[in-house]
């Protein structure tokens, strides 16, 4: 009877353990909050800028094995965005966060295209558990002034430089013959 | 090169100068006052001018951001400037053989290494002329976004490495080639082979094999570095690994051209000659 009770307790413990295990993993992201500042950034094409994200553990246990990932996308159709060009360090592996603790990350970026862009930070567990990532609010990035060239200004160069070299070559040729 | 053989015409300063300097002086004289350098520079300025005009005006190409326009023009200048040095270097020894001027050149006190060094440096002068011609175009395309300084420094550094690599390659081929036609054809073929990876689709370039191919090729690696600096605004050290193959290519081939190629400056072309 005692053996049966022990076996029963072991089974219950195993079931409870299995049931709690996903909760413990999910706690890594479910109780995490991500905020960003500022909410809106305006810059010029080629301009460098930075924003901060704060990741807070709102749960009652340590949040371990978290990864913060930066993403940027165009809010208007037709603009190709390669996030690697915007930031060379887009993935950060976070140290464990104690209950109520937080960490701040500064993300440095450069505006490679002009237009309207959305930037956000996603936090997900490194375990690869099938839980939705926690994302920050979107930062609205406005990259101004797509400079276009004054095409007319290049004509004197296009004509002048070859003409000067042609005349020089002709002069040398005439001098050699003379 | 005919004048170097006329030792009696040399000034006292030339007589005391190192052999490679005398060879360089005479090669530069032949190249630039002979008119060939100016004609090649004229053709180069036409080509770069057309490219710059197209990126500035053509509506199909106007989607290019100004940084990309500057980078494209600079990359064309580096590739074509390298081509010019390759052509001149590929003609340096085999051309002298066919014109019958190599024998008198070999009778001069200059050693074979000095001959090779002088010819190599003279070929490089075409790249520096090409770079000077490119400066106004780069200024026009890049001054609006404040990248002229970065573009010119990156272009000069990468272009010089590429030019040294290609000129050394051309000189090596010219030393070994049985005829001038073989030397020029082989050099151009090799250059085209080096440029071929640029035609790979973007997906293939990002795969590890494509990436490796781009990195080990001095031309593509150098141009990628320029693009990283000019288009992406990266700092100098961030993508410095892309300069590895241009540096190695320039050092190894220049050394080989002077040390090994110099030994094969002979009256008869071909390896067995």
C-alpha cells in the first residue's frame, strides 16, 4: 500500500512537473514587457540615430534565456529595406532578469533609405519554445529628403574633361610631329 | 622603351639614379609623351563621364540613391582604371619583344628586376591619372550627401590595390607569353574571369560559396568594401576583412612580377624560352 502511495505520488509529481514546465518556459516571455523611447524619430538620409528599449520582467521568477531582436521595415510599399544595412548589431542575448528587474539596450542605427519606416524590438526565448514573441510599440521613423541630382550640372563635366584631355593628346601629337 | 638604351644621352643625375628609376622615367616618357597614356585617359574620361551622366539623368537609373550613384561610378572607375593598367603592363615585355626593342633594353645596365619594377610603376601611373579624372565626377555625385572624402579615400586605397594586382598580373603574363597577342588576350580573359562573380544573382552571392568567391577575388572584394563605405556608411574598420584579398593579391603578385617575372624578361617569349 505504501509502495502504491509512493508510486501515485511520483506520478502526480511527474504530471505536475510536466504541466508546470511549459508555464515556466513561457514565463520567460509572457511576463516580459518591452518599451521603447522615443516614439517617433525624424532624421535625414544617411543620418545616424539611436533609441533605447527597456525590457522588464513582471513575473515572480527569474526570466532567463531571452533574446532581443531589432527589426525595421518600410511603412510604404515599394521601398526595399535590408535591416542589416541599418544596424550591424541587431540581436542581443540578455542576462537573466530578476523579478521586477529590467535591462536597457541602446540601439544605434543609420538611415539608409528615405521615407516612413517602422522600428520595433521583439523579445523571444532562446529555447525556441512555440510562444509568441513580445514586441515593443512601433517607433515611427521619418527619413527626410531623398536627394536627387541636378542632372544639368554634370553636362559641363561630361563634356569638359574629355575635351580637355582630347586637346592635350592632340597637342602632344602635334608637338611630336613638329 | 627606346631611350633607356641610349646611355650616352642620359644626364649625370640619371646616371647616378637607381636603374628602376631610370626605367620608370623612360617608360613614363614613352607612355605619356608618346600619346598612348593620354588617348587611354581620354577614352576613360568618356566612359566615366557617360556613366556619371546616366546615373544622374536617366530616369530608369534615377531610383539610385545618391550614395549608390557615387559608389557605382567609383566602382566603374576602379574596374576600368585597373583594366588600363593591365593593358599597359600586358604589353610591357611582349610588346617590346615584337617591336624589336627588347634587345637594346636588355643591354642596359639595369637589372631584370629593375626593368620589371620600372615597367610596373609606369603602368600604375595610368591608374593614378584615371583616379584624378574620376575626382570631379565623384565630387559632383557625392557632395550633396557629404560622402566625397570617404568615397575618394576608399576609391584611392582600393583602386591602388586592384591596380597593383592587375598590373603585376599583366606584367607576369607579358614576361611569359609567347606573343603580344597572347599576352593581351590572356590578360583580358583573366580580367573577365575576375569580373564574372559580379554577375551572380543576389541569392548566390549571399550563400557561403558565393560569399567566399567574392571575398577571395581581389576585384569583387575591393569593390564590395567601397560599397560598404560609400553606400552603407560603415566605418573603415567594420568591413576591413574585405580588403584582405586585395592586399594579398597586390603584395603577392607584385613580388612575383618583380622577382619571378623579371627573370623571364628574355628575347624569346614562352616559358621554355
